[in-house]
């Protein structure tokens, strides 16, 4: 029977060898997250001075598509949201534009690093309210965690 004795510092010795692999995995997760990322949407008022003050305050607000806009005290999926309060929706002439790549453009993989006996790399999304989009319901939700799971499944 063979007996293998590993050096006590084996994890520290292997960490530099794993650095490139960790970086490649982080980049793969970032690419998958970009593919899954929801579109962004932006609230626009009519520029005629007639918009409600709450709608003027919301003008230019950009959020991930599954996340509602904050308009006054209400959360609206868009102008004239049928579930929104009448004081924010009746007679609304606002519009919404979508940018399918806005959220994806803010996803990046950080540089892999050695952390003691481990290697690590971060994948981040710097889009405002991205965390809400991650846990919302609908198209493009769970885009970061879903990307991580997908990449992990590919490498099993």
C-alpha cells in the first residue's frame, strides 16, 4: 500500500497555480451575467411644463427593467401603470425608453488574487438598483446568481 504525504503548506503552494484558472472563471461568469442581464428603462416627461412635480422629479430615472420606478410615493412599472395610484397615473403623458445593454455594460470581472490559501475574484454589476433586479420577478432576474450557477454547472 502506497502512502502519500503532502506538505503542510500545499494549499499555499497551489494557490499561484490556480490564479489563472480563477481569473478565467470570473471572466466566464461576467460574460454569462452580461448575456442574462435585463434591459434598463428610463422615465421621460413631456417637455412642455405640464408634468406633475413627482413626474418631473422622476424624469431621467433609469432602473433595470424588472424594477419599478419610484414616482412620488408610488412604485410604478411605467407611465399609466394600471396598478398605480390614480393621482400618479391618470392623464400621464410620460414615456419610457429601453436600453438593452445598459445593465450588461456595468458588469465586470475583477483581477484574481491570492487570499491566504485561496484564490478569489469578484464579478460586479455597478448599475443602480442592480441588487433589486437580481431578486425581482420577471425577465432578467437572477442574472448574476444564475450566471454563477450556469458556469459552475459547466465545470462539474
